[in-house]
C-alpha cells in the first residue's frame, strides 16, 4: 500500500500500474503476489490507483485484449507485440473504455509518453491503435 505522506502525480500512478502490468506479464502469480513483490520498487509502496487499475485490467482482460486485437493489422496477434507495448495498450484501453473520470485524450497522451520512455520507436504504433479505439468508442455513442 502507498504511504499517505507520499504524493504522486497521476502520471506517476499510471507508471506504477504500467510497471505492475509489465511485471505480471512474466509470470502467472496471483495479482496480490505481484503487487507485494514489486511494492519495494516504488517510493511509498504501490498506490491505490495502480492497484485498482491492474485489478480492473485483470478482470476485463479478455475484453481489453479483444479490443486491441481488433485494431491490429491482418496477421498480427497480441503475442507479436512487445511486452511493454501490450502493457501500455491494456492500461490505456482500460482507462478509455472503463474509467469515465479520465478523458480519452489524456489516456492516449499518457500512453504515448509511457511508450516513448519504455519502448523503442513504438509510440506512433500505440497512438494509432488507441486513436482507433477512441474513434470507435465515439462512433458507438
């Protein structure tokens, strides 16, 4: 759990969620174990937002993965994506589709920033996928 005296920006909270998702992609441990194993990596522990986001993503993972898969070029699968890109996409799609308190544009922009930091030249790809997700969401309204 995150200590109350540690104040994180929304971007730092999102980065924690990304790091937990990325870490989780290497094992089949229960979510609680992944959080416990990684808590010391973060100043003040894992924040509530990161825990809630990762838990929500785990609960909606099949739906989220289907949304991402539907946006990939023919012949591409989730397995072909880098682990950092997949973690970033899962987090952003979760925020876009399931969190009303985060504007879609913010979720996309933050995902692109994470991609610039943690991937090699995949920010444009991530932006394109997420832009398509947002357009489909807006078209469905």
